[in-house]
């Protein structure tokens, strides 16, 4: 009897399991704007010798921590789908800071707790209106934005509240192991958020809720609870952003962060998030925050009119959304050609503004 030798099959070339592959895909999508960030750094270094210095970059990150925290909360809201968006984050940051300022006589801990509690309250208000009452996120958060800003003006009689809380300046000018506290707080939130989204059941379920609400509900996921949760987290991060801003200014100003909600949304979109939900990452938002912050910083270093920052941000949003949409189209060339009229109008508008009117 002859024996037959069975050769073992070679191992597959790819050993990445589907969940890991999905996480890898999301991370690669998050880095889609990373080349643009690198290019921006190179161009900025060539245009201004002060751009790529440790002092300038540290200031950009420290001052950008407020926008970063607001954008991270906005990321979770947008990821949850259902038209999720939070227009109230900037007003909530202002109102939360002012509520905290009213407790400054009780010490720093009381200020922190009061600000975070106020932020969570507004976030819960948004979540209940959207998830339980069934109202549109745009309408609910627009109303909350108005309410929070009105509370800020009413509590202060439209005047800044100057602070004398011992230790509050640590949240702005303090450092741990040489790292400024605002940057450290932002880093902690980024690491925790990325870990939760990429390595926990909560993160997988949140992507499922944003990607297909009906399928998520059919799989036993409590969609309402997740929707309420992301708005509460967004409110908490807004309260933390208000605390940092209050410490930086040493005042609780009812006008604080006015318009920051749009900058935060821009950072999330630039970072690759899909406004329909289900796609986006914390790391992608970080890239978006860095791009928007560095563009603004570079324009300031070049003594460009500050109002131009708004125009540049708007153009960046249009270009990035167009590029991201072309990635999803099977015929990318055709998708890019569809955007040609938009690009032509932007070019014409730029020429007319700076070549004719000015």
C-alpha cells in the first residue's frame, strides 16, 4: 500500500479579520486629508519663518483646544446619523462657563463641576428633544443655541464676568511634563474617543446606528439611548471647552465662542466625516482641526485681513466635500467634471472680489 503525502495549504496572504479590516479602512479614510496637512505645513514654512516653530505650534494647539473639543463632540453627533448635528455647542460653552463663574466663591472644583453639569444639561435637552420628542436635530439644536446664548446674556447683563478663582489659570497656562494643560486635555479626549470608537462595542454600535438605523434597531441596539448619549457627551465637551476658554480669557464672556459651531462642523467635514452619519473618525477630525487652525494661523502671520479666514474656511469646506464625494462615485472623472462649474464660479468670484471690487 502506498501512502500519499498531503501538502499543507499555505497560510492566506491576508490575516486581518473583517473587524480589523473595517477599522483599518476607517483609519485610512481618516488620513485622507493628511497629505493636505503635510502640504500646508510645507507651504506655511516656506511663506513664513515663524510658522514651523515650537512656540507658534504650541500656541496654535493651545488656542485650538477649544475648537478641538467642540469638534470632537460634533463628530459623535454626526456619526450617530439621523441628520444629527449640534448647532448649540458654542453657545453652550459660553453659558456653561458663565454658570461655572457663578460658583467661583466655592472654589475651582465647584466651577468645574458647575460648568460640566450645565453643558450636560443642555446636551440632555437636545437629546430628549431629538430622540424622544422626534424633532429635527437642526431645529432642536438651533433652539438650544438661542436659549443658551440668551441665558449667557441674561445672567451677565451682557457684560463679561471677571474671575478671581485660585487655580483657574492652570487650565490655560499650566503644564504637565512640559505639555500645556489645554493640549493635554485635548489629547486625553482624542485618545479616549478613538479607543472607544475603534475598540469597544459602543463604538461599533454607534457606527451601526449612523450607518443604518433600521438595521441597528433590528439587531437589538437601543437607537434612542445612543442618540441621547452622544448629545450629552457633546454638551459635556462643550462645558469643558467653555472652562478652558474662561481660563484663557480670565473672564466668562457671553460672546465667547460666537460662531465656533460652524468652525467645528467645518473641521469634522474636512476630517472626512459623512454628514449623513456612519462614517468618520476622531483622528480624522483631529486632522480637520489642525488644517483649519493652521490655515487661520498662517493667514494671521501673513497679515491677511482676518475676514478672509471665513472665506477661506468656506472654500475649503466646498473643495473637501467635493473631493470626498468624488471618492464615493464609481466614475471619479465624471464626478470631478460635475464639480467644474462650482470651481469656475469660485475662481470668478475670487477674481471679481479682488480684481474688480478691491
